[in-house]
C-alpha cells in the first residue's frame, strides 16, 4: 500500500509523472490571469524598445563578456566596427540586419567565433539559430561605417 500525500491547499491538483507526485495550481475561477499581447512587426526580433540605450546598459552589465569579445576580435574592430553597429538605431539597421552584421563581424574576426556568437546571442536575448546566413555585404572599406545591406542580386551567396 502506498501513501499519497494530500495538499492542504484545495487549489493544487496532483499530477503523476516521473516523480512520485507533483502538485500544480488549478486555475481559479475568481482570479483569471490577464495578459496583454501586442502585435510586433516581423522585423522586430530583439526584446528592446530603445535598442542602442538598452544594449549600452547590457554591455556595461556584462563587461566581462564584452571585454572578452573585444580581446578576441581586436580593439580596432571592436571600437570602430562593432560598437557603431551596436549603437545603431532600428531606423538604420532593423534587427535582422543588425544581427547579420554583428554575426559577420564576430565570425569574421575572432577565433572560437561560433562560441562567441552563441554567447553574444544568449547575452542579448535572441536565438542564434534564428539568424539566417548573412545577405549583407562584407565589411565596407571605411571601418567606421555601418554596413549597408545589398540587394539579393549583389549578394555573394
């Protein structure tokens, strides 16, 4: 004979699974959760209202990772190529363009770039597998300029 513990809370329902007994809350008819859903344009992939300002805070908060990134890709590339892209507003680069350019900078400049790219994505809150192969031109001649997207006919891919 097995004894199943009973919860004194009537809002918990037993569920049998891999562990002997799991308790989950039952929905309460008197208290319905509310959730406000906003439709976002398809080019919004990152969870930021003001991407440059919020990334600036994120960079400060994660200074050890961004320091490693700077050492890995080189101070010149970091300050003159990556930082202008990280500071670019969505009006200049939408999220997909932003992620594609950053991926090209990190993967084209660093050893262990796959790990750095994955960590970068985790740090900023995106799934690195959702970023398709880049359709943007390689780094421009001016190292301080933001990379402009190319048309598909111009793409080297």
